[in-house]
C-alpha cells in the first residue's frame, strides 16, 4: 500500500511504493506481550510533559514493555537540529517526529513523545499516520501561570525579556486539543510529586483500558 502522495504537501514520485512487511502488528504483539502505540504528550513549556514521559517509561519498562521516549529537545540535537521555531519549522519538527514514531510503533514499540506541538492540525496529521486506536493524545493542561512559575529551563523568563520570539503561550498561540484521549493537570496539585504520580497513573490506566498493555 502506497502512502498518500500529498501528505504534508510533499509529493512522492510514482515509482516510490510502500512495502508492507511479512510480520504484522498482531505477530509482534504476541512476541512482545503488548501492543504498539504512540502516547503524544502535548502542553506548554514547563507543564510537566517530559517528567511524565520519563516516569511513564520507567513504569512501563518495569512491567516488561518495550517502550521509548522521543523527547523534543533530544530530537533537536540531531534529526531536527536544522529546524528553528517558526510555524513552518515547528510543522516540520512534528512531521519528522511523527514519521519516526510511526516506524517505531510498526516495530511493536510503545512510543512516548513530549513536545509542545501547539497546533491541532499538526497533531491530527500524526494521528492520521497510525492505525485506529494506536494514537493517544494526552493534554498536559497545566495552567500557564503555573508553567511560568516553574520555568525549569528559564524559557518563560527569557521570552518575557524579549530574548525568545514566537514563544508558545505568550506571543504564539497554543491550540488545546479538541478531542484528546486524556487530559491531566488541569487543576495544579499543591503537592507536585503526588500530581505527577496521579498523571502517570492516569496514562497507564488509559493504555490498559485500550488493550495496549496488560493490566498489572
């Protein structure tokens, strides 16, 4: 089956054909003991996406799940190192991440991403790459004022000082998911540690309920 030649506005020539494998998702799931899928954590800078991703990775790995985190900052050290933060570059950043995640999910892995990914259309395009029931959009909806108060990387402070342009949440919009599989962090917990545990538990419960990983 060939890919959509108009995907992301990029033309695929007629002599480039998608080759399906002889081993399917069901075969890999039987071997690994779990299904493949993509947990897409989206939210403002400082919302807790990366922390949730790493905790989720640890919890799943301890249960024997083949899991990997595609961290946005890490990707910009290599694969996406040539991209800036314009709207066009952000779109390409998401496109590349989605394509890599698609291949990893096809290999049977449970993939977790932690990217701001501010635009709904870009997240929807990644969703469309995967089979039904394999994409899990999780909105880490930590309030902007809480994200700014945390500011673990000092980015909000730099953006306020004018050192960073088009900063999501200040001078560039963030489009909250319209129909995510899960929303966490809408009400910031007074105990951040307990809140992070609660958010991680909620994602695990979602994956169990959807049959991606066995119930513990």
